C-alpha cells in the first residue's frame, strides 16, 4: 500500500508536529484569503460577492479502496470531487479545508503522499488550503473536504431553473470512470488470488485516469462565461447522467427527452464496457463519478455552444407531464430511472 521504504510512526511527531509538517509547505495565493492556517479560524473577504460552501466525507472501505488507489491520487481526487460542486453552481472555488482521521497503520510517509495530491490539486485549480483538523481514527482513513467559492449573485446557477424547450448539455464524455473502476476491481481480484501477477492496465490509461484522477470542469465554467452563456440549471455528474437529469427535472418541475445516440462516450470506454459485457449507455447513465457538468441552456444560446467540441447537446427539457424519457438508438422510448436501470430490450 505504501511504496516508500521509510516508515515513520506518527507518534514520533504528535498532533502538532504532524500539523506543522502538513501546513508548513502551504502557500496562499487567493486574494480573498485574509488569514489561512494558524489561528482558531480562517478569515475570508469576498468583497460583496456571495460565498458558496460544499462539503464531502470520505471513508476508507466505503468511498475508496487503498488496495488500488494510490494516496496521492486519493488526495487529488478528494479535492477535485469537492471543487466540482462549487463549479456546478457556476462559481469559482477559492479555498478548501481538508481534515483527516488516521488509524495507526498510517506512517508519516502516507500522510505526505496524501497531501502531495491535495496540494497539487490546489495549485492546479488556484485554491488555497486554509485549514483542517487532524485526529486519530479507530479504523482506516477518514477524510473530510470543504470547498469555499464565490460568485456574483446573478451568476449563480441552481438546479431548479430549467425551462421547457431548454437544451440539455453535457461536458466531456460519460461512463469512463465506471468502466475504469471495473478494470481496477478485476485486477484487484486477480492480484488477491495471485499476488505474483502484475496488473494488466496496458493501453487503458484514459479510463483508469477517469476513475483515479478526475478533473473538475472549471474550464467549462470559464468557457461559458467567455461566450456569454449562463445555464438555466446545472449539476455535476457524481451519480450518473440518469440520476442527475432527474435532479434537475424534479427541482425545476419539468420533464426531459434525452437521445441515446447523442450521449458522448469515449471509444475506449465503449470498447472496454463491451469487453465486460456491459452496455456502454448504461455505464453513462448509471455509472457516475465522471464529474462532468450537466446543464440546460435557452435555445437562443444554441449558436454560442454548438461549435464547442467539449460540449454535447443530448436532449431538451419538456413540460412535467411528458415525464423523463430516453429515446434509444432504435427509436424506442424508455422512462429514465435513477436506479435499477435495465437494458433496453
Ligand atoms: P484547534 O485546536 O483550534 O482545532 P488545531 O491545532 O487543530 O486547532 O489546528 C491548528 C491550525 O492548523 C488551524 O489553522 C487548523 O485549521 C490547521 N490544521 C489542523 N489540521 C490540519 C490539516 N489536517 N490540514 C490542514 N490544516 C490543518
Ligand atoms: Mg483541531
């Protein structure tokens, strides 16, 4: 689990030594950070903008498996997943707090690896680490991340603003993180049965990275701002397209039509899903963890978004009585369900 040869017990540092170790390399770059780590609370100044806050709790064995997730990737992903919620409000993320509970199996080197991923994500997304809490845990690793961001009131996009006739858009492609997880689970099983067999992930970088190292779509928020498009509703894809579009439709009191043929799926996702005997469309609908942005825009904005390769238009919003439907490639109509989705036949 921990490749490094050195193993320094955490008891040799104590809580304050560990906090010093974690926090001494932290740099502050955001102008809204007035005070970061080192006092009883951090102080922020958003000069008249609205503040946005989102938090996630991640438990070893429930949300991640350290048998195939490297700690650096885990730190990186924990931050990305949380920042994604701020971007999904059409806001900019500016700070995070990162708290950990560590069981006795974790040496200092493991904590260093975890924070290397956290700080890499912060640097890449221009976010300050402004605090956290450190504790021992009875069992396993516990992580809690809180993201803080800001936006002008008129720019914030909620889930409930979709209007009849709006176009339904998705960034990037879907299903990759789920298929990548199937691959990692398969290799874990083989490894547990025979530890001498090396994992065979050759040529599968894209989907393995989609699972282990997702990137929050800050770039899409910046793109939409630069082309003058404010979505009417938006959500990030953590649980799968089906569940997220239902959230938008329920919050907005509307229905929708999605077209299977329009759902963007990467060729590697598609082929690997088929190798596993999975329907690629089901992976996109129910897989989750893609951290793409699902949003609706007014039809008048069609010309502004139609040429952006990283945005696909996959359907439109209807009146609530029309329900939420997926039109399959063969033209059959299927009600969209959040869970227990079954093959089309
Ligand atoms: P308190 O007793 O007020 O909770 P701590 O001694 O726990 O204070 O923390 C001291 C400072 O270090 C605070 O600014 C806190 O936010 C920060 N801090 C503690 N643990 C972490 C951590 N795991 N990651 C980042 N900052 C941390
Ligand atoms: Mg504390």
